[in-house]
C-alpha cells in the first residue's frame, strides 16, 4: 500500500481535484474504504472553501427528472453545474 498511500497523501487531499477540475476514480473490492476516501476528499475540499455534493447518479437523475416535470430543469441543472466537486457514489456490479 506504500505507493497507493503516497498517491492519496500527495494529491487531492488538499482539494486539488476541485481546483484542477479533474476526475478521480476510486476503485477496489468491497470494504476497502473507497467511500471513506471519497468523503475525506470532499471534506478537505469543503475546508478550503469549495462546494461539494455527494450523491448517486440515480438520485441525481431522479431529481433532474422531477425538476423537468415541474419546469425547473434548467435551474436544477445550473445548481449541479455550479458545484465545485461532485462525488458520485457508484455501484458497479460485475456479471
């Protein structure tokens, strides 16, 4: 884990992912702390002044779909676009 720990300690933890507008993909087996790392990255970004949203794709799309039904899609989409760091809690199922 030495090299992996250096990657975590050396990048993103200061909020760099939000400032540089890069995608960060955290993968690994169940129970290895992926969500914990994502939440820590979000927390660090908040501490340096960034807006952070932690959600799932299905929840985000559901909210946009509901907004479309009430003619609020543009406003809801603009709110999402204004977030500095969007953390998606994805669940991938291998078949």
